[in-house]
C-alpha cells in the first residue's frame, strides 16, 4: 500500500465537519508545483489557485488581466503537487459575469483541464444565475463577498467594505443567498470583524476570512505576502511569517560573490 493512499483527502464535506467541530480551517494560495508541494505537505486544508497570480506571478496591477487559460496553467501545476488539500481555482474576471452559459463553460474547462476540485466566484445576487448553473453541473462553488477585487474599478478603492448599514445588510442577504444556492463555503474579504463574526455564526457553511477578523471559520492569505517575498504590500490584516525577500537577496548576493571570485564551483562541485 503506497503512502499516498493512506492520506485522507480534504473534501468540501471535511470543511463542514471542521466548522461543526469549531476547528479553524487553514487556507493559502499557491500557483505552481514546487510551492504547492510544500504547502500541501505542511497540512494546509485548502489551496486557492487565486487570480492574485495576476499580481504576484505576472506583475499586473489588478486581478483583471489574467485569462482562463493562464489560470488553468497555474492550476495544473498545483494539482500535480497536491496529495491531500482541497484545491479551489478562481474563475477569472470576464469568464462568468456575462451569462450563465459562459460561466458553466469556463467552470467545466477548469475542472476538465486542470483536475481542480472546486471553483471560486466573486459576487452575490448579480451573478446568482451563473452560480446556480455551475452548481447544477455538479461543480462545487466557493463564494466571495465583501471586497471583491475583480470589481475594483466599480469600487475605485481597496478599502474596507460593508461598513455602512445598507451595504452590511446587502452582504447578509448575499451570504444567505450563496448558502441557499448551494455554495460550500464563502470568502469574506475586508469587512468589519463584528459583521464577519455575526455572519459566520448564522451560516451553516464555513466562512474564510481575509481581513475580516477572528470570527470567521477559517483564514486565507496570499503566500507571497505571508512569506515576505512581496515587500510592497503591507495591509493591516497581513501577518508576515517569514522574511524570504531578505533570505533570497542574501543568497543571490553570496552567489554573485562566489562566481565573481572564482570560488564557485569548487573542485568538489566539478566532475
């Protein structure tokens, strides 16, 4: 019996069980094979192949430019690495908002070509039909409310959402709608902690927070941010667990020194 066959895979059902047990769900992004291998081996429950790849992998200012095929390329590498985690892939901007048929086509393409386990879609009432259509094909959907980066030009800013009563009520309604439609979880991004806690307590499905306080059922961060590879991004909600930018810079400068001085490669490192 191989080692891998003994590993219990995380499913959408596992997440529901964790919420019932009041055990927090741990999520991280990953965009390639090597990084996903490490994340999965560490025991992270959910890996999101986020459209944040547009920012951290491709250098775009927003998440909007990344295409469906590019998302699939990133997802394929992650899926090849993963033995245990639930892999969720973002449906990128423009691949589902227009009409529900396109949403279904996009979701099926991701599932077939990458082997992903679920997709994530940003929005509530305005994309209700698209979510329902994707779910009707048996594809698990994770919702995403609050600050939805694909709508950045509508908001005009990355500030905290749902601070006013009207928007808070809209969020409550949308989160209930996503649960009723059949989403297995919902990401709550940059909303007041009190509202996130209230919503998490009223829902049967798990909430995954990012900048939404400690009352959510789980947390997610972008891997480049939490590892300190990306130094330019320091929002209040981010905790850096490493300073890899400095570690890597030291390695690069040491390598330059060793090559320039003729120290590398040594006799031992030659054939």
